[in-house]
C-alpha cells in the first residue's frame, strides 16, 4: 500500500513529511504553510490538516498542530524512518564517511 493510498492525497503527505521531521513540536497553520515552500496554498494546508485531524493522525495542542505520536500508524512510520536512517548511518560509518 502506498502512502497516497493510506493517507489519501499528496497534500496530506507533504504536511506529514514536514511534521514528521520534528514529531514532538507543534506548529500553526501559517508555520506549516511557510515550510511548504510554495508547494501548497494555505487553503490546501488547512484542508489537509483538517482531514488528518479527522483521521487522528495529527492532533491539536494549544491551537497548534502536531503528529499524534500515540497513533499506531504514526508510530510505525516514525519507527520505519528511524530504522532506515540507522541503516544509512551504519553504511556510511562502515565506509569511513
């Protein structure tokens, strides 16, 4: 299953990618939009965030949004990302880089 099939749209994936870089931080809609580097309009970000909240993938914390790290899907994705980063780090270390 692809990320688009799981989450439903490229817009949601872009928002998740941004939030996934710092899963313990929360951001305003404007902060998320600013970090999209003009890939999405503010309305597209707001729509994606609303849908992700409905799916319980992200949550609202003091009028800001962040990944819901208690969600099993989020935890699995973060674990996978960490494992892939560790493999790459180990590979580079073995090559002496």
